[in-house]
C-alpha cells in the first residue's frame, strides 16, 4: 500500500517513538501532521524532513491533556490537512516508580491525563472525520505494561491497561465503518521514557538499559508502518514487540 499523499497524524512527535514514526512515514511519501508540546523540536524536525526528503509536513504545538485545545487544533487545521487517514496516538509518559501509598498524586494525574484522557480527546476529534469519509486507521502506542503489572508500575500500568481496553472498545465501536484499529505495544525502548519517569535523573535512567540491548524507537516505527501497510481488509489488532533480552515486563537478561 502506498502512503504517497496520505495524511498521517502523529502525536508526541518531538522525540522518541513519535519522531521515528514521523520519519518512517515521511520516508514512504506520506504527508505528515505532527504535534507535541515542544514546538521548537517539531520545527527542527520539519525543516530536516523538508530539506532531506521534500516532505509535506505541518507541525503545531499541542498538549493532548487540554481537551479544548485538542478540539480547537483539529478544527483549525487548514482544509488541505483535514482528511487524516492514519492517526498514531503516541503521546504518553510515565512518572515515578513508587508504591501506591508513597506515590505522587501529581504524577498520577499527569499519566492518566496524558495516556488515557489525551488519547481519548485526540481520537474523538479525529475519528469523526474518518467515519464521515468511511476510511481510516487508528494506531495506538501501548506497552507491555498494558498486559502485565510490575512492582512500582501501578498507575502507569493502569493507564496502559486502559489503552488496551480502549483499543478493543474502538474496534467494537467502529466495526462496519471500514476504519482499522491497531495497537503496537513495546517492551523496553531506549528513549527519553526513563529520563521522564525519574524526573530528569540521568544516572538512574541509564541503569534501566544497562547490560542488555533494548529496542530502538526506529524498531517500533517500523512495526507501526508495517501495520499501516497491510491491505485494507487486514487489521493487525495487537502487536507486542519485545527486545530479545526481555521475557516479560519484569524479567530481562542482563550481561
């Protein structure tokens, strides 16, 4: 399936998996919509892709936690950018690794507002147009944490279990519309994920990946593009992608 001239919208596109998804779809000729909170990074990415690949790309700042901002941003898209065919719900984060009785409520709210409510806000705003046009594909970036709970993962895991459930619910709600719904659920991926989880503690973040070979953001982007590239009658409902060194959410082999 060709992505030439098809509009792909990626949230959380300023770094990590989101940025890799933008590059991967751009490399296949897609027109790219990209949003994130860090507009400067998006603009640098857009400039790079326009220069290197001649990519047609439109970027805008957006905090998916802000429902009114999400609705306004999607409504305000220029007419030539409104027909979104592929939505990659990538924006998400983890905060802290404390047991529930010691956890930060602020951290909890940030995870739930971003990972669950943000995904809902963006999906609701974009899927309406897909239903009207009778085509589209929603690809949620989930996690192995949406299938298994690990010590200290409590609220993050709960938020990703919610993403898993919402993906299943979307497939029921959209059955018969021609819209596909997929979930790509990674294990350990070396991005800014752990740096964000540990509130900028670089040393602690590095230890997460020591002694093993984690996935790269490009590995996940490749999986996302593969899901999107199946024939229209084929829907990859769920894909779990793990490093060879990782056997479960809580078990990894370290050298």
